[in-house]
C-alpha cells in the first residue's frame, strides 16, 4: 500500500462509524510496522476515534511510532501543570519522539515549559552513529564528519523553541 493510499484509507475510516473503523484500524496497526509513516497515520486515526484514550498507554509503549503519536497528540498541560508524560518523552531515546515532545511542551508557554526546554537544551548528547553512512561521531558534533548530514537533535529544537518563546514574551 502506498503512503497516499494508506493516508486516504485512514482518513476515510476516521469518519466511518467507530464500531466499524476501530477494529479495522487496530487490526491493521501491527501489520504496518514496516512503515513508520503508515503506522503513524493509522495510530492518529485510532486516537482520534477513541478521544485520545490510548495515548497514556502509547506514551510508555516499546513502539517508537506510538510514542511519537503520543508526543504529537497529548495535551501540553494536565490540571494546570505541564503534562508529565510529555516531559518524559522530551528525553526519549528516539530523537524524533523527543523533538515532537519538545514542540508540544513549548506550546504550553508556561514558566514550567521554559524550564523543561532549558533542561533539554542543556542535556549532553552521547556519542552518536550516523544513520546515513554509519560513521561514529562525538556528542558535540552537530553534523556527521563524514557525510555532513545533520541528524535530528532534540537539544537544538529546544534551543530554537526557547528563542521563540523569549522573543514573544
Ligand atoms: Zn554520515
């Protein structure tokens, strides 16, 4: 199934009656494991149909795509406080999940959000392996010494979000 077909199918199912759509989507979800994009589209549709009820479970799932969807959909605050699940996801081992959580935390625009962003921005990065060429790089390197590709960097996103928040306040 192409990415576009998967997106159209999920969109169509998300407006179908939930009793029809939810079982179909939940059945398809594990089989979409090979494509992160497809699985993400299906997970967003399931979350929407179930009023975001699965998100708390997904936030602590072993599956990085489900954690990504949780990071994208969880409310930035709960009872007036920064969402603790989102804070946890800003330190996710998967950089894409962490970046999505950093953006959601920034949406809260509260002093607690700024504090959380500062701590992510200051976190030291471990040595990393380039996904493009496989070269090892030191934590201080912004881009790969070998192929110059810059990997996703949650600390950098946190710094950008902080700059935006400080300009506006
Ligand atoms: Zn590289």
